[in-house]
C-alpha cells in the first residue's frame, strides 16, 4: 500500500513539474509572439504583402490602429495556437471564388498550408513558431481588412479609379467590422453578409457556377462564321447549331444526327430566338453574322463578363431604395422597382458612343409636362446655329426660338454672329419637341434626364444608342402615372391633358425617387435568364485593363507573404516588462 501511495505521489509531482514546465513554455511562447507582433507593427517600412498604393496604405494604417486599441493583443492566434476565428476566416476566403474573386489574392493556399503545418505534432498540436505567429497575426488582420473591403465596395480601388462610374457607394469601415466580428465570434458570417443581396447579383453568382460547370464539361462548340440559316431551310449545319444551343441551355429538344442535312424547324428556331433575346439581338430566328458572332464567344469570355459585372454590383449601394428606377445602358432598358416588384419596364434610347449617357445616380424630384427644350451649348454651336444659317426657315419649321441671357425672345435676324454665346436656342412645347411631351428631372452635374421623344420608331430597333446623352423612354405616360400615383389628383386623364397642353408645367414629386443609370453587360432577367449585351461604350475593355493591372499587383504582394511572415528579426530583442 505504501509503495502504491509513493508511486502516486511521484506521478503527481512529475505531472506538476510537467505542468509547470508547460506553463513556463506557454509564457515564453506568448512573450516571443508579443515581441514579434510589435516588431511587425512598428518597423519603419511596411511588410511586403502591403500593396504600394493608397488603398494598401489605408488598410495598413487601420491594421495598426486595430492593435493599438487592444494593447497589442493578438486576434487570431493564442499561445502560438490558432483560434477558432482563424479557422473560420480561412474557410471564408475559400468561398471567394463563388463571388468571382480569386482566393489566392488573399493567400488562401499559403494560409491553409501554415495552418496544416501547425497541426503536425505527435499527439499534441505543434503550433506555430512563436516568432512567426506574431507576424502572422498581423498579416491575418490585414487580409481581413482587404477581403472585407473588396466584398463591400469592390476590388480595392477600382471603383474610385473608373472615371465613368459616378454612382455613390456605401461607406464601409473594415476596422469596425472586424472588431464586431471578433467580439460576436461570427467571422465567416461577417464576410458573407457583405455581398450584395440583390436578385440580379445572386442570379449572376448562380450563373457563374453554372458557366464554370459548362467549362468543366467542354464548353460549347464553335459554329462556322459563315453560317446562315433561314426558317424551314435544310442544312447539314442544323445538328451543329442544335448542339451549340443545347450546350448554352437554349435548346432542350432532340439533336438531329450529325453528317446529314436536317430541317431548320420550329423547335430550333424558338431556341435561336431565345438566344437572340438573351443577347440583345433581333429575335427573328434567322441565323446570320450577328447571331453567329455571339454564339462564338467562348464560355471563358462569358465567365469573365459575369465576374466583371458582379464586381460592378459591389460598387452599388446595398440598399437602392424600396422604390427606385434602374436604367441599364448596355441593355437599353428601364425598370421601375417597387418593394422587389417590377411594375413597369420599358425600352429606352441612350447616348451614342461619342456622346455617352453618364453612369451616375440621383433623385427624381419633378415631372415637367409640355417642356421647352433648351438646346445645350455644344449642340447649339455644332448643329443648330449652322443649320439656321444655312436655312432661313429652319427655326420656324422646328418650332425654335432664340432667347437672350435674360430668357427673353429675340429676332433671329438680329443675332450678333460675332458673339453667339450671348444667345440660347429653345424649342417650344409641342409634339415635334425633341423632349416629346414630358420630361423627368433628377438634377445632376451632367444635365441628363429621362424624357419622351417624337421619334418612336427607334424603340423597335435592337440597338438604340442614338441620343446626345439623355435617356428617351418608350412609355412616358405610364412612367408619369407611376411616379405621380401617390398624388390622386393626377389621374391618367389629367396627365394626358397636361402633356398636350402646349404650356410648360412642373409638378414636384411628394417623395423623390432614386434613379440609377448603370452599366451592366451581363445581367439576369426576372425569369432567371442570363442576359449578355455589347460593351457599347468600351467600358468593359478599359475596366478589364485596370482590373488586370490591379490583380497583377495583388498577386505580386500575395506571393511575397510567405517571406514577409517568416523573415527573422535582424537582432534579438528582450520582451518588454509589463
């Protein structure tokens, strides 16, 4: 019995001694990690993983503020062991691909490898090297700042760098967001909640996965560039056409046998029409060069377009307003959105490539019935004045008048051609007015608005970029009824009367309505169909160039991460006393 008691006593003493040594080891690890963390933050330069630009400097400043406010306590690693928040963050980065972002921009593989290496001990976890752990904790915080900012406002500084994009984004504070995520222990959720919840973004997200799956299954076949087919025609190319349409999900019928002629029948014609509608083409069912060109865009090209437009959605405010109007320039379409419903949609005419409709947002405040058209100075100088000089009857025929700086009409014959800037041209209200019978005002720096047009025939065209920048709407009377529907006195009859009154009248909306003039070349319609449109202003091309440059810089700094967090200190330092 005495031997047993002695053995137990020896075991207890041994365990106690082991625990003491373990405790001393933990304290040593914590001390070394604390020193490394402070070193990483207080070094004269910035770590190699910080991008050398304004965005990188901003996020590094926030990273340092984060640790200062918590007295340099680590956030992701404790006693050289990874905390649950670190696990959640690494897994969340792995989901970046679903958002059209590359996880390797945030060093996903390296993080997983480091995490794996830290778990290689025999029976017990090996943990991180304490000196490396301090630098790694700082690095993880910076990565969270970067990834959360990219999800909230788009890939780093791209939205700010695009001179064509003037829609005001939400403000986002990555430091406050991180602090809340850690305090509430929901790191993964804090990142997923930053992605847009708009149905179109979610539709593009789903389409991205589907199109990547198409790549995995071989994509779709190219069709001959010279292919032409008319309804009812018999051709050996019909089976190839059917296979192409089946691969993109536009055709679900039987595919005729290869190698022999088949009739271009009604079922495949409907599939072609569906394809044409999804790509903004005239849906006549005739296979001609414009349709063939769209069919021969490879799947990878469509994936890039989807990713690019998902990026643009991240540039938008998350809350567009319970009621708002969205004009998509490439689609040449206007949607009225009211509590997630679309009660009104219509075709629009947008600016020509050399007079593009600007991309911006503002609030509609007024409807102007029977408007005057005050001819913009550049149009007056380049078009109206030369026409008036060539043709003495031009002004009368177009219902124009000349006014002075005070707005008073003047005799066109008395115009001082040496000082034409003293005068303005104005078109009187009427059915021939270039603004039609009504315009919708949302005051902005571009002097752009929505308006009616006497040139109704343009709406029948598949491509409708003909204006000087303003947006012409197909159903102006319906739009006026909608925006004034909370003013009962403005009945449809009264609206029609005001439109044809021949006297300008402005009506103020009781509640301003946000208007977004946006630019999406990949979209998802209400029926779930993926839509693609031509890059009418070349904005996709310029954004792609900036995006590629940004990705090159990000990948360069990401590849430097391994060296930055494992580089030894130049000389040992003693841990500070507390």
